[in-house]
């Protein structure tokens, strides 16, 4: 039987592990939801600023030019740092070696298991999208196909006003601005959404009653 001091040490160490685990788990679970809700302003600011700058660059230059400039800037930084460290080592007569040695020794290859995992996850979404498209374009449900037709018709007007990059810039701004605004005014926004949903459902129900095959569909349901 262990003495009281040993038992106390074991209990303290187990409590320390248990106390440290949630913190590590919490740090590792920083998700996209936390990102768009500005839980960590520094991380969100970096992501938002970088994505917006990239999209604005694509709006002003071609994709090839943006990628070339980014890679050229990265090369300028690494080459300059490499030359600087070489000069410092020559002056100080030190033998520190390559300044990027630690990074060069890291394994950057993608494990086959990780690749297959992501491929399988993507395949699930692709198959679901293909099944949905087949159902819509082959008019399994007339109302759903008409909704898609109306949406595509409206998008033709959107495309006439905005190009793809402009829409992406607006989407990027909305993604990082709407969630915090919704969180602050959740009650009022939910009320208006419920009112709009009720009116839309009532309109769709009236259309379904007048469309051919609605009676058969309602019986099947």
C-alpha cells in the first residue's frame, strides 16, 4: 500500500494533467465558426486581411500575375535572409549552418491515409451534389426545379452587374461582418426571418396547389 505522500503526489499529477488537457483541447479546436465570430481578433484579422488583399489583387491583376508576385516576394525574403545570415557567419566566423535547416528537415509530404481521408470526405459531398442536381434537372419535384430556375434567372441579373471577383470580395466581407452583427441582434433578426419564412411557405403552398401533380405528391407524402 502506497504511503500518503506518494498518493498525494499521484493525485496532484493526475489533476495537473486533467487541468492542462482541456486548455490544449480548447486551443486545438479553434474552428471556422470561431474565426468568423471574431473570437480571436488577431487570427481573424490576419485571415480577413489576407483574403481581402488577395481578392483585391486578383481584381486588379491576372491570376498568373498575382501568383508570380507572391512567389517572387517570398523568394526575395528567403534569399535576402540567406545572404544576410551567410555574411554574419563569415564575419563572426561561426558555423551555424543553413538558416533554414530546421525547416528543410521537416517532413512536408502528405501521408496516404490523410489524403484518402480527405478524398473520401470530398467524394461524399460530390455524390450528394450530383444526386441533388440530377433530381433538380430531371424535374423530380416541379416546385424545386422552378425554384432553381428562378434563382438562376435572378443570378443572370447579378452577373450583369457584378463579375466573379467582385462577388467574392462582397462574400468575403459579408462572411466576416454578418456573423458578429447577427450575434448582437439575434432576437430581432430571428423574428423577421420567421415572418419571411412563413410568408414564403404560404406562397409556395398556394403554388403547389395550382401546379399539376400536386395532388399526387401530397398523397404520397
